[in-house]
């Protein structure tokens, strides 16, 4: 199953299952992805790296997409980076 992650309007990360021929991720599977993103800095850094590369390519016009999602990806990156910062007491 596949899960889409995206920035939410609260400065965080949300997720939803992607509908495919063989089904959609369950709420439990989606929550597992979110839990892993929140608990695994290496995964967050990997997503940030890949999202940054995709955003840069979109801004150069390298993707033949009808809609440029660079702005959404930018906020996803920023919200993931926030999770990497230690919380102040």
C-alpha cells in the first residue's frame, strides 16, 4: 500500500492512503507511517533529501506536470525540518 504525506495547516505532517488497483492503505497503516516519521530522524532526513531534489527539479521545469507542486513540497520540507529541532522546555 502507498501513503501520501503532506504539510497540514497546523505546521505539521498529515498522511492519507493512496487509492490503487489493489486497495488503499488502512487508517492503521497510515498512522504507522506517521508514527515512523515522528520517531525516526533518519527517515525524516531521507524524505527531506528526496523532497528537496524533487522541488528543485520542479522549479527548473524538469517535470512535465500539469501542476507544479513545489510550494507544497517546500512546506512539507519545512515541517519535517521542524520535527528535527529539539523542543524547548
